[in-house]
C-alpha cells in the first residue's frame, strides 16, 4: 500500500466518523483530487465504504 493511501486511511480512522474527501485533504495536506482518487481505489479494495453520499468511512 502506498504512503498516500496509508495516510488517507489513518486520517479516516482518526476522524472516527464518516468524512468528506475535502476534510481528509486538509488533515493530510494532500490535494483533494488525489484524496478522491485514493478513496476510489480503497473502496474498490473493500477497505472503505460510503454510508451516505460524498462521505466515506473505514470498514470494520
């Protein structure tokens, strides 16, 4: 797993609630487009889910 993916996952875990990509971008210092791309990949891998539109959370 890439460092950026790890960073996004950690930020999501730390939030403890469903978050928007923009919030993760602020927290990690990554570009929001990059964060959205990473979330899409993590979703495909089954590591995150979207409990409601535009919000994402870590599974489990």
